[in-house]
């Protein structure tokens, strides 16, 4: 057994994620227990690492990368599937103070290429598939170091071949990651994370969700799984295509939950819907969960109503709200939704996303489009008033990478604090809870007033037989025509369901102005979570609707 990494003598503890992981190891009474487990297609263990091995491998990789010239501030593109080596590589970059560049492969090859060009990394570390794409599409021609993780690709060396070297010191603070947004509402932007942002993020998630050491997490979303060891959890990595959670094999996931005694399931609404496609006896594995977490898009109340009876009475479905630039911002549990806020959501009053997360300060700003003039700051609105959501706190990023134009729009000072404009419409209620109405840029601007997309869609989603809904505006603002596209579940009576949706809208004062309801066979969704409606693409389908 190798010696555990020792603390680096410093006057104060470094602000470094890898340092925190090493500290967890030093305090652990069971360092050899499984920490990361990767499953094969039969849900058996294909690979398992202990916390001790994870820290040792991350230190070894950090030393090898430093020996190859990678140091603090150097950008390193990481296009590696979620495996134990991926976890070790990320913590190695934290250790060095290098800046990992993470891009969701679900955004497609063109999107990946644009993000890589914007990030301009010094090193490229990828799977054989990523290395092939780099060669075919000419990505990152100026990198000084290319490494492979697993498999084979001509002319490359595996990360295991890095030279042995003395462990480097833990770099304290500074930039640590560039995480690209999904690009669902415009070109993808790289949010610049610091070590402090990452630390605040995982600590807020742990406190907010009341995660306890020793729990087991089914890591269907790699970034949440990356935090599992830091929260004392064992990460179980299922065999699935992480870029297509909406097409995951439900039998395989349910089997993994049962076989590995999973406590925590993080999944997008699309993934949860896939699990519910199975008959109840097959879904009985869900009864052993302690917690379900769903994010990536608003979670419809009907989905919660279908899922809740399959869970243990004490198991809550938590629906965090946030964005790549600021996460978590708020959270609410299923009981509070189903016993209270869902009735308001069904009337078009928005989706309650709950109480502010630890460390978060919420403000609702008077509605303005585009950059703000520092000499003319927006008004901070009182409870109940609808405006733009702005947040500040230690998990909120303060800059984009090389996008001063986006910084000018989203990064502002409010009451002396740096804030991020979420680009979302919302309000706070008398209790201090946050309500989400929809993206500011996607509101439909009619001659009788603005219609927030998500709030209106939630009305339609209450109707049995509606699988998905998307509200778009046709024509020039502020005289757009509101069109609600509805995707139906298989086997339903189309005319009956559409007529019922129209009746719901007509009876709801918040939906006045939505006079056109059409059936859409497959409403386009985002590639990251397969749950967020791509309204710009949807709107292009209805350009000929009469004004």
C-alpha cells in the first residue's frame, strides 16, 4: 500500500478541491472501501477504485502533467467519458491549479469545435473517439501536449505513461475550470470557475440535500457524480450514453439501483420519465432510494405525482434550480410542491423552485433587455413583483472566458455585490420562495402583454396525455401571435386531449392570448438533459401561422 499524500506545509489551508479530497482521505477510517464503481452492461462491477487509490492516482497524474510542462493557469481540454480515470484526472488538474475545459459532447461536433476554439487549450486529453474527432476536424492544432485515456489511437500515449515525479504542491485558489453552457438559448459560453466556486458548489449541494457520508449515488450526470467522493458518497457509474439520458435503458438503471443499493439518484426529467415507462413491479427498486434529485429543466408536477407513489414515504424528489454559471440557486422538495405550490402552477402562476440555496442571495430586478448602464442600475423589486432573477454567492461565477460582451450583460453589481443575471423571469413570494416563469428571451410579446413560456406550458402539462409542450411567438414583437405546440403521449385520443388543453387555457386568466394550440409530433429538446424545450427551433416550424 502506498503512503498517503501528506499535507503540504503552508501558513493557511489552500483553497483547492484536491486538497479537500486528500483531507477526506486523511480523516477516513475506511480508505480502502469502494469510492467509484463503474458498471458493465449487465450491471456488474467492471472497475472499482477506493478513495485511497483515487487520491494516489490524482497525485501521480498531477506530478506527471507538471513534468510535461502543465502548470497553474494552463487550460486543458478534457474529453473523457466518466470513468475512475476521469475522476482522478479532474482532481489532478485541481491539484496543479490548471484550468480544465469541460464541454458536453451532447452539443454535437460543430458545437464542440466552436467551444474548443474559444477555450484555446494548451493540452488535449481525450478518449480514442475524441482524438479521432480532433484529427478529422482539426481541433486544437496548437496544443503542446496530447494524451489518450484508454484504448488505442496512433501516435498518442496513454495517460498512464506520464513520467513518475515528485508530488507537486497544491495550488491555492485561482481559475480552475471552464464549463460551457448547453447553448440552448444562444451560442455556448464558457463559465469561468475558480477553486472557491467548485468548493462552494459541492458544499451547498451537500447541505441543501442533506447528504450523509456512506451513501451510494447513481451517477447518471457526470458532474454531480464528480462531487460524490467529496461528499463521502460512493459513485456508481452506470453503463449508459450520458449524452442521451432520455434514451437510457430503464431496466438497466433499475437493476443497478437494486444491485448496488443506491441511495441517491440524480436524473433529468427525461431520464425519470424513462424509468416510469416500466411497469410498477419493475420499478419497485425505486422504493429503496433515500433521495431523488432532478434538474436540467423544470420538473412537471404530473411527473412528480407518477413517481412519488413508487418511492418510500420518507424519500423526497428534490428539484434544484440553477444554471451552469450559478448552481445551486434554490431547491424545493416534492411534498411541498404536490401539497401546495402545484395548484398555483396549474393556474399559470409559475413554477416554485423553492428556497435559496446555502450562501445564495436572491434579488428580482426590474425587467430590461441587453447590457445595463452602471449609472442607471435596475430597480430591486419587492416580493410578488415579476422581474429578472439575479443571484450572488460563493458558488456564482463572476466571469465568462474571453466573452466581455457576455460579461457586460450578465455580470453586474447590485447593492455593492457582484451578481449574475440569470436571464430568467421570476418573483419571490411572501415566504421568501423563488418562482420561475421562463427565460426572459423566450417570453412571447403580444399586443396584450407578455406571456412567459414555462408558466404557460405548465398549464398544458397538467392535462393527461400531454408529453411535452412548447410556447413560441410568431411574428415581430410586441405584436407576436402565441402558439402552443403540444406533443402527445402514444395511444391517446388526439382531438380530445387538444380540446382539453384549449379549455384549460381558456379558463386560466394567465393564459389569455394563447389562442392557437397545435399538435407537434416531436418537440425538439436540448442535447444535455433531453428535457429543455428548444423554442427557437420550434418557432421556426410555425413561421407561416397567420397573425
